[in-house]
C-alpha cells in the first residue's frame, strides 16, 4: 500500500527540489477520521468488505470514503450512518467543513468537493426497560 512518497526536499511547486505525492488512501483516512469526529455520526458505511474487516477485528479508517486526488485538488465522497434524532442537514454541513479543513491543513491539497451520503440511521434501543414476555 502506497502511503506517502517524498522525493527530494518539500516544495509546493514541485520544481527542482522534487515533488510530493499523497496517496488516495492517506486522504481517505484523514477524511474518515474527520467525519467521525462530528457528533451525530454513528459510523461509516463500508459495504461487505468493511463488514468482513470488522468481523476479523481490523479497523479500516478509510471505510465509507471514496476520494479522487489530483496534483493539487481532491474530491471526497463520504457514506455515513447517522444517529437517530440528528438534524441531517446541519450534520452534513459540519462534516463538510471539518473534512475540508482537516484534509487541506494536513495535505495542502485544495478540497473542491465533499459529498455526504447518508446510508442509514442508527436507532439505539433502550436496554434498561424489560419487555413483557409475549407468552406466559
């Protein structure tokens, strides 16, 4: 897995000192962590491969994140599960803001899109209340 390649000294223009290439995986991990920092996000939706990784005990920080990274710009798609009762529009705006800020600060890339896709709602059952048995 390619993480980060540094050739020569760091220079934003990528001229005589070399260049910096930031892997899609690195941007996806930063975006995933930034999204889950926001209160109201129950988790990321990762499909079948994410479920298998969870069963095996592995934590995939880029689960539910799709990125396109160019030389100077990045576009990010997030697939999230929200907590029941959360105002989705406000949550989406907070996620967009935090992801954009985090990725731009850490990578120097310009984030041109952060698309938030709500894939589900997490409903927490109240386990304190005992249910009456159906049959006596």
